[in-house]
C-alpha cells in the first residue's frame, strides 16, 4: 500500500453447482491463499457462492437461503483475513432478485452491488431470473445481521488513502455501450473489479482481453477480471476461467482461458494512475457516486512485479523493430520538414565519433533520402582539439565515408589557444573555462559553416544530457534543429545498434566500435597512451540510472523514495543501494539546477511521452528549489 502499490488477487474456484456450502469452502481456501500472498483485494467470479449456471433454481428459497448462510460463513471467516474479498451471490431485495457482488473485510459487509445490464441472448438469459440494478440508486438493506448499502455504482474507499478506491461492475456491464465503470472511474475509482461468468467460444478470449485492456487504458485504471471456471455446468457451454489484471493498457497478470481453477496476483500502482489522471482533462469532472469507507491496515506491499531497468528501450522482441523504426521516422520527418521549410541547402553536423552525433548523422542521411537529395548535402565537420583521441577521430571519418556525406576536418586547437590567450586564461589550467572554450568554438564554427553553405546546424545533444544539464551553454547546447532532444542516451545506444544490425559490413563495423567507445566530451587532454581520459559516466553517473530516474520522475511523478525503491529492484545485482542513492541525489540536484539551459532549447521532434521541451511538455521555473526532493531522499 505504501508508495501507491496495491496487491490484487483474482481467482476462479472449483464450482459445485447449486451447493452454496461446498462453494463457501472453496472460497475460504481462496481467501487463505490470498492471505499467504498478502493481497489487499481478492476478486472471485460471478455468482461464485451458488454457481452461475443454476438457471431457474435461482427462484427457489432453498438455494437463496443457502447462499445467505454461506455468505454469513464467509463474513465470519473474513475476520482473520487482511484482504477485502469480493464474492457474488443472488440476493432477494424487496420484490426483486438481484445478481450481486458483495465486498467483505474483517467481518464487515461493505455493501451489495447489483448487476445493471442483464444479458438476454443465447444461453445467457438472466432477465428470466434477475432484476437489473440502477446506477446511483442506493438503499439500506439488512444482510447477515448488518445494515449495508445496496446499489449499483457504490464506491469503496480506504479511510486513509484517498487514491485507494474501487468499484465493481459485473460481467455484461463491461460489454455495453456505456458501462458503469465509466461513471465509477470519473467518481474516483482507481481500481475496477469485474466478477464474471463468460463462456468460451472461438475468438471470444481475444476480444475479452482487448476489452479489459482498452477499458483500463481509457479509464486510466487498474482492472481485474475473474471468470467462472470450466467446473461450472457444461450442459450447453463451457465457462472460461479467464483471469486478467490490467493497468492502464498493460496486462500485468493473466490466467489463460480453460485452465483449471487458480489464482493470479500482482501489484497495481495507484499513484501512477492518479498522476496520469491529473494530466487528463477528461477526469476534471466528478460523477458523485456514493462512497463507502473501509479500514485496512497500511502495510508495505511486497513487489512481485518487475520494473524494467531500461524503461525507454523496447523490451518486447515482437515490437522492437517497429518501435525503433518509428522513432527514426519521427526524427527523419521532423528534420525533413525543417529543411524543406527553411529551404536549407545543407544539414551541418559536428561529428565527434560519439553516440549522439552518430545518430544525428544517420537521421540527416535518412532525411536527404526522403527529400530525394544526395547524402553529400549533409556537411559533417570533425573538429579535433586538445582531448580528441585517434579512435574517435578515425571513427568520425570512417562513418562519414560510409554514409557518403561531405566531410570537412577543422583543427580548432589554434583558435582555442588564441581565445584563451585573449581572455588571459592559462591553458595549463584545465578547468571549466578550458573545457567550455572548446565546446563554444565548435558551435561557432558550425554556425559559420551553416551560413557559408546556406544550411542549418543540426543539434546532437540527447534527452539525458538535457536532464542533467550536461551541455555547454551556447555550445553544444545550441543548434538550429535538435533531432535527438527527446531521445535518452540508453535509447540512442539501442537505435544505433538496431541500425548496425542491418547495415553493410563497413558501416556496421564503425557503428559497433562507436558503441564500444566510452561516452566522453573529450575536452581534457588524452592520457599518455592516447586513450580517453574524461569519461562522462565517471563524473555524473551511469546513464542507465539517470534515464531510469528521469522516466519515473517525469512520466509518473514518482517521489525520490519510490524511485529509489524501484531502482533497487530493477538494478538488483548491478548497483547497490548506496550507489543508486548517490547518483539519484546527483540527478535531482542537477535536474533542478540546470533548468535554465532547458528554458531556451532549440526546436526538436518529440518521439516519446517523456520530453523536456519548454514549449509543451515541461514547464518549470529556472530557479525552482530541489530541497524538498533532496530532504526526502536524505531522510529515507
């Protein structure tokens, strides 16, 4: 429950048709298993107390009285259970018989939620036995000796955690044009539960899965679905036993249809959902459905769910090629449009032999292809100076030759020495002035080359560098169009490797060597053996960690405490907690201090959900304080 995590269990049970006492025993076994798994919520299938397929037996008092007696047994057993358990049974209320879901916890019935939309097709003919509920109409009834609210659309909210709120819709309710879940989500339900009894026919499983996924995405919620098991009556159909737990368009856990009775469980991140809802204008209203509060001890939910160490990099092998190609197309289309609009004769790029300039050069070559222009319209300049190594210079030259672009080598050492002399700076003092003089000289050369050739300077800096402020102000920080500005360093590596895997041998060889070269601005003199002496990740920390921090801070608004917890899990065995904490502190300090560099960024195409453009995706005052975030981290 801490950090917004709620563990949900969804289960199907062996069904004893029309035998509530036997079904109650099966339910108690499921409750015991959920207790061992430390679940907060346990969802069981539709009419699990009696079995769904009882037909006209639902009209007989023996079955209905037995169902109430079984419910009383379940309520009593729940006194020793932590989880809120949602069971379903037929209830006679007034003159009507209702198909109801009933949440119970610690010996208390929280309410009874009737099904709103009753099927009237094929073997599903509930209108023969049941009365439909009406959304938002609530009355008090007596159930197992307790006075409880009865009505469709009831919301159940934790008394201390405002983000922990669930609602229930039953089977067919999810399949209609305007499901009850819409009103419940707009009223604040972050979890939607669906006890169901769905038959299995050809093609239905895929549709059911898509429906649950789409609902969780559209309503920005966690959605758990539990269908009756194949042990229901098989007189005219076989029930699916399909179990699903989804979160905002992603499947977190699933039991495939026609499996034996079983249980799935996972943790859903409700604070993540709340963050996304805050960004969505569709959640600015409030349907005002009635709420019932409940108590549940606040515990730290153990995490069985895995979090990707590289959240920006596609993890599904089936989508890797499509996703990576799409990113390249977005970058290419952005640059193509800018070159067309400005009637630029050239695309001017400073090529260092590093990752970022390599990606920018690949994109520029693609843009010329899209324009039907030769690669020679890409003007690449390599500008060796005090820290340039033979390896990076060679890679820059070989890369340009492999792509067929126009290459110009301009040694800037003499210019920088003259500049340092002009301002009275001792060149033996290799401080920030010494470093930045080189970066700004390179940018000046590129700008002048662009003027000379009627072109645009293409920026090479990436999203990770922008987040850390790892750029020289008005040096590599500035360009006329920044194609990598929303691509983080971990994704830059992935894209270049993707391109290398399908390149011809000469291009592949140089791309692979660039991937193996340490990341460095090469602004300090090389070592005695000619190797890179200045390694970026030794100075500011591993980009894998910084990209992880950036993703969870911006995409979900996560706190430092939560980011640290997730990073320790994601990087277990690679970085220890002390190391992660150290670099998280560096990230937070630099992220806040370097906003002024992001406030005046050049244009660049957005490729993902996390970007730092000051014109759209990230508006932050340049003098905002990091202290609240640092205090939380230091206080953990």
